[in-house]
C-alpha cells in the first residue's frame, strides 16, 4: 500500500494509542509466538468459580424455588420492616389475608424452626397468608407443596393470582386428611403473564389452621434448579465450584443443610445479616455439581466450627455407608460415597470481618487440628489452607487491623499469614488459598501510606487485576528465599476468590476484558496456580424471575474453556506493558504483568494433542488495534478458526428474555494470520492447525 499523509497520521495515532515507541516514523506493534518454549500445563481447574449461600447465587437465582422465607423465620404481618434485618435482594414477605391479628406465630406447634404460622378462621371472610412478587408466564405449569395442620372446620384453598380480575386466578382445594401436620401437593397453570403474581393460602370456617412450610417451583425444574440456568451453565462449562463460600462459612453448620429440606430450620446468617433457609445443602450442591459436570470444592467452618465437626463432614461426603456419617448420608438418599477430593479449611480467617477471627498463631494451631482430623477420616483428600500474601493483607486492611501498619511486610510474625502457615503448618496442607479484589480506580501511594484515586486509561485500569495475579506469583519467589527447605513449586496457589475491579460507569465488557487479562496471567504462571474460582458462579449469567442468558463474562469463560489450549508457549513483542500507579507487593508486582504488546494482552498455547496452536488477544482499550504476528518452531496449515467476543458498543449488555447483543462469533480463516485487526474492548482466540 502506498503511504499517504493521511495514512501516516493514522499510523502515528495508532502508535500513540498503542503506546508504541516512535523513531522518526510509527513503529508497528508486533508479536512472535515461539512454540519451542513451553510452560507447565494449565490446570483444568483454572475454570472454577466461587459460590456462597448469599444474595441471589442460589435463592432467587439458580434454585427454582419462587417463594422467600418459605419456613416462616419472620412473623407474618404487615410491618414494613424486618427484624432482624435481611440484606438479601430476594426476601419474599408473607402478609396476612385479613387483619394482622388473625395470624400469630405459634412456638408450641412449630413444624420447623422457632415457630409456624397459626391462622384464626372466620365463617364468612377468608383468612390466611399471601406472598406477592412472583414471576409467572402464560401457559407454564407450577408445582409445589404446603404443609398444613388444621382443625376439622377449616375449608382451605390455595390460589395463584396473576391479575386484579376475579378470573385472573386459579384456585385449588386443600383437602385435609388428618389432625397432624401433613404435606399436600399444589399444581397451577398460569393464565397470564405477571412479574408480581401472588400465592394465597386461605380458609374459612371455624377454629384454626397452621402452615409449617410452603414451596412453589416451575414444573420444568431440574432437580430443584431452574432449567434455563442449568443448561446455560452446562454450555459455559465451569470445572470447579467452591462452596458454601465465603464469610458465611465461619458460622455455617453443615448438619443444618441435610435431610428433608422442609425440616431444615431457617437460621440467621450473622456474616451477611440475612436469612438463610438451608434449602441449599450438601445434597443439593452435589446434584448441581453432577449436572453441570464440575469438581466440588468444599469449604469447612474453622471459625465458630471445630475439627470434630469438620471430620464428620468429610465422613458424610466420603465415608462408607457403614460409617456413622455414611449411614446418615445413605438415609438421606445417597448410599455411595461422594468421593470429594478438594477441601478448603476456613475462609479469610485473617480478616477482622470474619466470624471466629483469631490470631495467626492460633489459626495455624487450629488449621493443623482440622487437617489431622480430616485426613484421619480420608487420607486422600486435597487440603487448601486459608492463606493470604502480604498483598492481600495490605489491600484488604487485614494487616492494619492486626498490627496498625498499612503495608504488611514479608515475614511479619503476626500479619504475614502465608509465612505463618509455611512456618507452622507446611505438613498440613497441599495448597494455599489467595483472594484478590482489586480496585480499578485506586492505587496505593507508598509516600502517603494510603489509597488514592487514579484516573488513567481503560487499559491501565484493566491491568490492575492481572497485576495482582502476578504479585501473588512473585510472593512465591520471596517465600522460596525465606523457606529454602521448602519447594514452593510443589505448593500451588488456589486463587479461590478473584474478580475484576469496577470503574465509574463501568460496562460488562470492561469487567469481561479485565477478567480475561487476569485469566491469561494465570496461564503465564501455570507452574504456580493450581486452581482458580472466580467470584462468582452467578456472574456468568444475567437473569430475572422467568428468563436467563449468558453475560459477556460468562461467554468469555466459555470462549477460553472451549477453544483455548492447555500447554502455554512463549509470546514476545516490541511494546512492553505500562507501569501503572501503585506500590510493589501491595497492588502491583515488581515488573508489570502481561505480554510486551501494549495495549494488547496476548497469550498462546498448544492443544493437548499438539495438533493446533491457539492465540488469545485481549484488547482492553476503547480503540481498535492492529498487530503483526509471526510464529516460530512450528508450521501452520494456513487455515483455522477465529472466535471473537466483542460488543458493538461497550455499554451494551445481554438482557434476559432478549436476543444477545454480545456473543461469541466464529469465522473461518483461509490463511495463517500475519496482520491482525483487533476490535476495541474484545477478546479473540485464533485456533490454528499445525502441519
């Protein structure tokens, strides 16, 4: 192509945008892939996710249950407030049908938990309970159950109501067969669309009737889960899920989550100030793990919990049916052991926010007690300790709450959590956990010893997540110096909570490309990272009461999971990554993360059969980029596939019930690419067959 003044200006602009070096004329951005220089295979568990019994991850999300507080933790009244408070977005309030005083909470005849609803009847006016805010669609079937105890004079009905007219409802009778609590089925077919439908259970007559528990689900649910969400998760293909979290874990008694869900007591979650129904327990988690095809990763309570209970939990999962907990598991419907391998002892016990928080020395003692008791039950389990590098201690403020210092130094005897574990517990774990929640628009100013707001480019904001990934990897080099008797390469990091930072007016695509860069940094350190669990499984989808679709983040993980290779190979280039604001070993590594192809981030890998090379290019900037590519130590066939995730507008997001505006687009390549055009805010994977 003949150079023109206009073209020269365009190339100059591209060089400035791309951060390229200028020497008289614009330098073209280049990359070279050398297939002879390989890294450790990428763990299949790199595509894992964090789940917690919190917010809408399960209740109001993946679980098909449409009702909130279905076992009556809260009183049934018309009060605008809940006491204690409930921070869940999905709450579900029961309200009285009739005056407030017709419904009382009876502790003497409680079906489960502290109390059940007792309704006083009237011969002429229906009295009972109702819950609004349900999402239903015309022609869809809904099934459920109600557990009732009634005096003989009650005439009880249940109605699904979708509008204001008398005909905008379906009513079914509940025919009582005895004087004790019994379970009665419910079945409805919606005659209209509504996002504010109501389930109403009322009676006329004399005496009283009690309601112990109620359930309503779409009839097409799969083992108690929303069918649409299950199928979407299967498409994305997560390989591991950490459960039950999270801050919640340190106050969670796993025994409350087994057996008949209707008899599991609702409890209060003091970690998040929320109601926990205990409908999502061990059996439910193992069902979803089997349906999606992922490895279960169980986190045990070493906050308020004890080693004996943790050992019993291992036995419940993995013990033979002849063992005490194995017998209980068999009685609950699963005679065969689950054979769960991955176990995490505790969650963020270094943090003052954590229930049962303790000193580092006391924590290592407790960790060792747990590991010994758990391995005595099953020596084959893989144990991950709840650790934290100085970067995690500094960025969360956990170190400051312990010793009053904003920055935790390596070897600090009370605040360097990983050093404490390596000193006192090295024989009691197989891997160490790290969590990271970077701030995209903040950096730590070492001179001010405080966090400051920064307003830099999108590319540099996105870089803060992979910088934290590399900072943790760099910490392993520091620990190797501190502990020469240990082989740190044999103690992998389980990055079992991580997330992309948000920016002002951030879009789904910014989060997506930043997370893609984080994932690629994990690939660059495949010799250190053994697993990851992104926060959270629920972020892969976007949904409402009746519909769901994949988010751009979910599609990004699907893109890598389905089309990226497993054997990393070296990528070099002519444009080093910018050094972003921050402090080394607090919020950035000694040398910036990423490939030397700024502003693009490039990784490459061979497929496990060595039949194809895959090249992934992330463009975190708001401008399209071009890059020249060359390939060494292999011969390409000259054909291939391109899989690309990009949004026509970075502000666009997929909406449930609507056609996707962001999706993976596949195209064929008729020759090996040498000059690549990369759209703004995009992720591209080239799949190139090898001769």
